[in-house]
C-alpha cells in the first residue's frame, strides 16, 4: 500500500481535454519565455507577470515560496503539450481549510479559450474535492478589470476591496479586489464551468 500523500504539500498533475497542469520546474523556463513572447503581458503595470528575461528569477521565487509551504505551483500546457502559462495555489491554510488561486498568466493565443475554463475547473475540483477546502479565494488589482470580470464569471462572489493592501510590480500601492467561492457554492460553480466549457467546444463562448 502506498504511503498517504498530503495534498497540501505535494503538487498534483491535473489533466483535462484542453489543458495539463504539472508541477513547475526550473527547466520550464524556455517554454515560459516563448509563452510570454515579446513581453506584452509584463508591460501591464497592474499585473505581476514576469518579463521574458526575468523568467528564471520568477521560477526560483515561486519554487522557494513552495519550499516554504506557502504555495503549490503549476506550469500550464495546452493540448499539444506546449507550455502556455503558469498558475498556483497560495496562502495555504489547512486549518480553515482555505487556499487562493492566482499568479496566473497565459500566452495571448490561449486567452479567452476553453483552456482557462478547464484549468479553473481542474484547480477548483482539486481544492474542494481533494484538499477539502471550505473556501477558495481570488485576488486582483482594482485596475485589472479583465481579471475582475473573469473571476466573477467563474461564479465567485466579491467579498470586498482591501485598500492599500499590496504593491504592484512597479511599486505603486495596490487596492485588492477579493473574491471567493465557498464549499456550498461549488456544485453550482462546477455546473457553470462545465456548461461554459461545452460552449467553448461548440465555438459559442469566447469570453
């Protein structure tokens, strides 16, 4: 019999039809640089997306955060196996239990496709059904309107705005918009995500 694997300390591999999430490694750097392209994503001042030249340091910091028990970090692959982004569980609190999902970025070519919908479905299913979470949170900058809209479309509820909560990558003070999904809401959120994934596959949902 295999030893018990603690889902709070081990990064799983999560597989769907459109996306595969696997534990982030240092040798994913070249793929992430390709996904970031010319660095357009990093030029959005209200995000924390690394510039292509900063990917090695970004991965090292993420893996250090994971080594300290503060995160579970994933490389995101498309259906062809190409690396298209990165995401993670963070603010792990097994005493509640609760996690946050964030630090997410994708190559422009896979944004607004079924890949992100399925990735969130896999992450939320793991959080609620394997980790046993009572709550999953999301945070974004007040100025990141696209992210705020995307989080709300998952079925998350806005909890409030945390004023002067963190700093943006450029050093400016960030007002954080906090969202969450609680355990009792998960069945409806799961149905919503599955429905949206079906719409993506039929070509009728590109948001």
